[in-house]
């Protein structure tokens, strides 16, 4: 990972909903540098030249092996060096999504220990990585779930 501080890193997050109004969360591997063992939304860093929606789809496919449809962009979040390791600032671009094919499973054991569907209100009581609890709260508070 490039640790140059001359620009923020841009990440994408997928708030994946199922037909029962639950969201899909991942438990980060205990060996991760940032937020080990915390729950998080599927997602990751954009690659240079990549379109935002393509990045969301790629990250989800890599992490949990499903194809998604991006439904709605819900805003931007800016985290200024609030990570446990102070390497960079982060801009997050979360999207509401739904699975269009495949069954979620852990594909990257070095990053993800487990996945589960959970009621969004219950998710707010978990130890959630980054500023993703704010994203989940926004979706709940605005009736987007």
C-alpha cells in the first residue's frame, strides 16, 4: 500500500440489502492492521482509473464472490487520519446494493473471517470499522432500508 500523504485514499463501501431488510457485514480478520476483528461493510480501495460503481462491484466480487447491482449512492464520508495506524486520510463512497447472482461466502481469508446478515438496528450495537456505523445509521434514519 502506498503510504504517501499527498492525497486521500478513496474507498467504496457496499451496503448490501436482502429481501428481509438485513444488511451483509464482514468480520475483519484478526491479523488486519486496521480494525482487526471489527465488523465492516464489504468494500475497499479504488484503483487508479477505475469508475466508482466498477470498484464497488469488484471489491464485493473479490471479498464475497457475488455479483451486485448498485442501487443508490448515499453520500461521501471523510476520515482525516482517524485510523488506528495513521498512514493516510480516507474518503469513503458508500452505495446501497443488492445481490443479483451468487451466494455470499468468504473469499479472502486474509481479510475476512466471517460474514453474516444482520438487522441494521442490531448492527448499530456492534463494533464497526471506520465510519461505517454512520453510514448504516444514515440508511436506517432516512428509511432507505
